[in-house]
């Protein structure tokens, strides 16, 4: 007998403990709590519940990297809408919006596609289902699924619990069971996609350069502050002062463990969008050299306006 849910016990004494199951998806919380959310926040149809969290599945044959795991991170959105035509319209509305989300974080449009499920592969709950897929070096793989689930979930919960989950529309003075349009994505798969799409190798001056062209919003460090000469105390002091100031607004890192060229390459490899070089001239003009990761272009910027400079760049890059 197969059971794709993890079974465990709640309570320190096993003989007295209750049998519980780890959730196989995050969606169930939205269905069970949707009426509480609707009543407490005074929401009217249509409205949505979005969440992210751990899910657990007792996979028979786990593997294939992030595509079949027993523990994974899920991002889900359940939109509660009117039946039939309204649900169809909501489903069609969310298709381009979900595709655009990946593009807005820098994923190559030519490597994305939407694939609709044929009738014989639809899940038992789905009236329609379309997957967002990405073309990895090893083929097309699903990133998320967008589903028109009809009233399957709320009807089943109402039938099993005996509590009505119908919505009363004061405008039409009618009651109905909301339909659900769902977008269910794997956060692990999305992270892998961002990484693999951003990775590239190129030759610069007869040397290989590895670059992780992450969207600035996704980069672990936004800025690296690097002194040109680590034995010059004045350069090091200024670099630390700049790093400390910028760290109040976003993640910035200091490094002086190699020559400046190698330091640039290290930051390219981990996706840092901009590097600041504090050089000898900085002592005279109170300015630094800012280097762009993707273009390798450099510009001179006053140390007094660095925070404003980078905040403007980050704002401009936001989806």
C-alpha cells in the first residue's frame, strides 16, 4: 500500500500520541482558512491568499535534483473567484502575469514556454491546467502550474466538515461556492532557474571570465567594496567606512584578500552587480571607481553620494 504523505506522531509519549501527517502541499491551509480570512479581513470575491512554506512528499523514487524531493519549498496563490466565466477570465489573466514574473527577474524569454495539459493528463481536480516550463540544458522542466480547480476543494471540505463555505453576494442576493484559480510554484526550482539562466562564461583578454548575471534584487551582495592596496591603511579605512555606510541600506561586503583583478572576478562569479574600488586618487578627490559586473564599465562617483547612486540603480532594476 502506497502512501505519499509522511506519517508521524504528535506527543512525547508514543502510546498516547496522535497520528498526524506532514502536509503534502501548502494549499490546504488556504482552503481551510479561506472563510476566516474572508470574514476577518472583510474581503469580497474575488480575493486571493498567497503563501510560501515547506511541503513534504514521501516520493517513491526521489532524485532528479530539485525536481523530485521529499522536502521542498512551495509558493502558492489561491484566487477565490466567481464560477464559470469569471473563473475562466481569472485563469487567462494569471497566465501572462506568472510568465512575466520570471522574465522580470531576468530569465531569458526564449527559454520559457507555457504548456497546456491534454485532457487525458489533467489532474482529477482541474478543469484546465497550464505549466510554466524552462528549457534547461537537459530539456524542458516544469517551474509551476496554473490551474482552474473549479469548486472541487471547497465543495469537498464543506461535504466532509458539514460547514458551508458558500459566499453570499449582497449585490445579487445569491450564494455560490467560490471557484479557485491557483498558481503553484516550486521555490527551489525557481532559484535553480535564476542561477542557471544567469550563469555564463566568456573570454576577456585571453582569460576565461565566469559571470553570474543575477538580477540585482536576487544578488546576495549588492555591492563589494575593495581597496586597491591592502597595505595602505588610509585606503582600507575608507573602504571599511564606505562598506559600513552602505550596509545600512543593503548588503555590502568588504574584501582585500587578493589583487584587484582577482577580487573583481570573485565578485563576478557570485553575482555581485557592482564593485567599488578605493584607490590612491580617492584620498585626493574623495571619489571611488564603480565597476559594473555585466559590462565591466567603470565610472567615477563621489564617495558622498554612493548611497544615493546605488539606491537609484536598485530602484530602476526592480520588477
